[in-house]
C-alpha cells in the first residue's frame, strides 16, 4: 500500500476532460478535498461521487494537478523506471542509430510526464523540472535513469533553477545529481558535430527540436547564399554549409551564442568555409542588409509570446519579421520561417505569415509545413504540446 496525502473531488460533470486523458486538472473544477497536501505531493483525483480518475502532482495555481497516471498506483521507483523505459523505447524506434547521439528522452505531457524534460547529450542526461513535483522527484528520476542506462551514462545534470515557478520555491542552484566519469561535450546530429554547453547554455544547451528541419534545409542549400537569423549555436548554418551553400551569414544578439557558432563551424569545416557570424539584432541586421542578395533565409526567433496576454504583440512581431525577410530575399528565394511560441497556434502563425506576404506584395508559395520531431511527441489530448510550427516558402 502507499500513502496519499490528499484526495480531490471534482464538481459534477467536470471529469470529462480527464476521462479523455487530458493531463491537467484546473482548480476551478475542484469541489472539495480530503486531507492536506504540500506543493509537489502526489494526490488522487475523484469524480464528485467518489470514482477514481487520476494520480498526479499537486501544485497551487490554476493548474492544480498534473496527471502522472490514470490508474491508481504508487509513484515510486518502479513507476519512474517503467515510464523512462517506455520513453527510451520510443526514441530507439525513431532516432537513427547512427550519426545522432543527442535526443529528447522525456517531453513532458507528450510522454505522460507533465513538468519533466530530459535531454540526452551523448553520455550526459540534462533534467529540467517545470513543476515542484518533478523537482522533488529528481533523485528518483536520476536513479531510474542510472538503472536503465547503466554505464552508458556518465552524468546527470539538473538544470531546473530557472524553470521552476512557485511562491515558496525550493529550487537549489543547478547541479550534477550524478557524475561518474568524463562527459563528452561534443554530440553528433545527422553526422554533424556540435559542442553543447548544458551548464551555461540556453534551455538544456541545444535546440534538438530543429533536427529534422535542419536536414531539410541542407537539401535547399546547394549554391545558395544563406542568412541564418537567431542562429544560437548555429545548427542551421552547419547544415547549410554541409548542403553546399555558397555563403552563410549567421546572426544572434548573444555574443556567447556567436562564440558557439564559430566553434561548431570549425568542428565540421575547414577555416576556408564561407561562413561569417555576427553579434547583432536580427531586425537591425535585416534592415541594413540591402547590399546582400540572400536567396535562403532561416527565421527561428525565440518565443515572442510567453503567455496568452502577449499573443497580439507576438503576432505583430512575427509579421514584422517576415515582412522584412520577404522584402529582401532574392527572386525565387526560400524562407524557412518558425514560431516556437506555445500560445501561437498553427493557424495564427500561418495567418501572420500570410499578412506579411500580402504586405510585401510578392507571390509566396508554401513548400513544406514543419513541426517538431518524434522525440518531442504531442499528446493528442493535449494539443498545447504542439509548440513548434514552421513553413518553408518560395518567394517569387
Ligand atoms: N535557430 C536556433 C535556435 C534559436 S533560439 C537553433 O537551431 O539552435 C533563439 C535565439 O535568438 C537565441 O539564441 C537568442 O539569443 C536569439 N535572439 C533573441 N532575440 C534576438 C534578436 N532580437 N536578434 C537576434 N537574436 C536574438
């Protein structure tokens, strides 16, 4: 038997979304509770008349429970091991065995583990908790990782300090939960080499979600003059050069990012590679780029909207960025344009790009519609999980 701190009983009729496996319980749906729970405790959720619905992590705020299981069960070592084994099996089935050593092992709701992200970089796993419950479970999660990976894992790094939101935040500085040997900084992605800095880099250190889209870009690169805006560690630059681009310019406002881009270019190409990286604001760079005739552009900005209230301004910013790109790209040019804002849905984004095309007054065709790769799965009952949207366009 296991101990449950609190049982929550929903208002009549409010069980429908849980019956459809939506993984969140909103506080407004709760009628009453029995027992007391602290943030991060495991609690159980019942219908108004006492039928079990789900087990999950409790948190104060509008999402009060994030579901870990739709069956009564203990959230113990066996639970974590089973959940991570299932996550790993999916990655083994979808990530090519050769040429790629970095992947997302756990993608929150997409892996039925709301609040948890784990990225694997070679022999290091980087864990990011977005809820107190997952943060409190980090040692149990690390134990399960070690059991599953054995000696294939040399380190487990917790990078939750910036992702936890709670009023009595018990967050501690980022640190190694486990460290047994030398960790390799350089990962492989589709055969290309990238240095990953999980300790100081953005998010967990590398944007794994663009893996498939970068590969598609390399197919369009031959002989083209490319501009990689918001380049971060230069993923798209490396693939553009690999695909035979005649010249690549990369732009990021962060000097650290530009240093990483230059390192990653030299990890893959000789000094003669036609690549140049600029520390600059992407909008300014585009406005001042009248002399360069780019015919391949990548627009991969940070999430312009971090919450619903910012949606309108974000859509304006996407529009502005795309207008600038369409107005400057050479005849027949290709634009890879993205949004990674969770609150901007596919239709909103497409509309913003449509408006931008109309303002630029140029004919634009959609060649591909892009999203996140299979190691960032989307729970069909949690469509909010589809955060990465992209369009590949040809501008006449
Ligand atoms: N394309 C990248 C990921 C981009 S993340 C990849 O494939 O890995 C977004 C990047 O935009 C960050 O590196 C951030 O430093 C940069 N950035 C944010 N605002 C910017 C601005 N106004 N101009 C240029 N870069 C910006």
